[in-house]
């Protein structure tokens, strides 16, 4: 696709962004739409980097963040990133000593070196209870020691125009010299976007656009279908675990952790394009790689519309702190 245009072209101040663990760029795209510009991004996934480059035009450096010299990372107004969450997830092994949990330290290190005005860090809600809260406390303390006031927010993307239940922690930090002593995440919208609204304009997918792998016992352990008037279940990164399309037959509960598909129709998973729409990526967006890779990039992303909400709030706070200008949060959404 061509260059993404800002939803509102009249921003007085465009803030620069460095993005770590950027993936395909859902968080970055939401920021882009609300007065930010990604100038440098990093991820280890080659396909995700190609996807990001295709829409953002940023300097996307593909590789292990631990092997990239931080002296090569440009200064920016804000640093963002969804550091890898597998070790924090409620759905997987929750080991305090999981080596993946320490990757956020690269995020913290770069903050300490480059000292941007602010940061946004995203993670799964399991991070709040890991180690009986010890992990999130340690992370906040690390950010504080680098000079930032930190405001963690547990939010459901479904409350902000995203057609899926997706609980995430968004940690927003402001450099202490900006004296931001209160930051409240915007209130939920007074409506929810349904699957019918999200998918109604999409063309019918081809069979090559839909994961047709067998359904595992894990998949069949719970209901995987939401109807047209509802929001979707969380879109995962693993293609085999993607929810089934709302036109599929209802699933029937047989026993504890055991379901089956109904017989009155054809059951299929959501296509990767449908998953992208539910993640609020723009229709027709290019994703690099094979089918499994496309699903992975989409499922790992921050929903664009959720990113727009936090971006608008942060942009307004920076305008007020740096330029003395006030604007209503979300006035440009």
C-alpha cells in the first residue's frame, strides 16, 4: 500500500518515535495517525520488518536488539514498544526467571541513554500478577530510576472501537522534569464495534487465505465462536488458534473443557484479512511472508484503534507540557 496519511493533517507538532519490538507496526500506525512519526524501528522477525517498511517508510533495522549498538539508535521524542510477552502471559508458563522477561531491560536501557520525553510500553495483563505483583513493581521501579513517572493502565481494546475482547496493559511514562503528576487513560467509548461492522466490507477470502490446519484438543477445549452482533475473541498470533468465522455453526459444549462443532453449516477459521480488520489495520494493507507469518504478525500487533487512543492522550499531554497548549483528549479521533 502507499504512504499512510494522517487522519488529521493539522497537527501543529509532530513528535518523533523510536519503536522497539515493533512487529508489523500496529502501535506505530496508531501513533502515526495521531501526530507522531516513526523514524527508527526494530524487530527480529524479517517478515514483520518488511511489512513495517512497506507502510511506514521508517528506518527499520531487522535483528536481535541485544546485538544492536544503542549509539546507532537516533534520539527521539518518544520511545515505544511491546516487549515480548510470552514469559508474562496468563496463557503460557509464567516463570519469573524466563529469559524473555528480561528483554524489557533493553527498552529501559535505551530510555536511560536517550531520555525521550515519554514512552509507551504494551504487554499482556498477566504481567500485573506475575510473582504476586513483584514483576510489575520491579519494572516500574526500573523506569523510575531512569527518570520517568509511570502510569500503568489495564484496558480492554473492545472499549475503544476495536471489535474484539483484548485485555492489555499500557504503561505510559513521562520524563520527571515534565512534571506530569497525573495521567488518566481516556474513558471507554459509548459504543462497541461489532464483527458485522468490522467485516461487512471485506471481499470473500480465498481458501489460501484461511488456515486449514486440524483443530487441536486445545482449540476444542472452549467455545471459539462469537456472533455477528458481538465482538471477537482475542486474535492470537498462532494461526491454528484463530477463532472461527461468525457464519460457522455454533459450537456445542459436551463436557468440561470439551466442545464440538455444530453440524448445520461449514466451519472455518477467520481469514488473515478478517483478523487484520478485527485488529483495525486498514483494508488492503500488505503483510509480508506466508500465511502463518501473516497471522502471526497480525495477532502480535497492538490494535491500531487502541494505539490511536493512547497516542492522542499522550500527544495532548506533550503539547501541554512542552508548548503550553491544551487540546481535548481524543478530539481528533
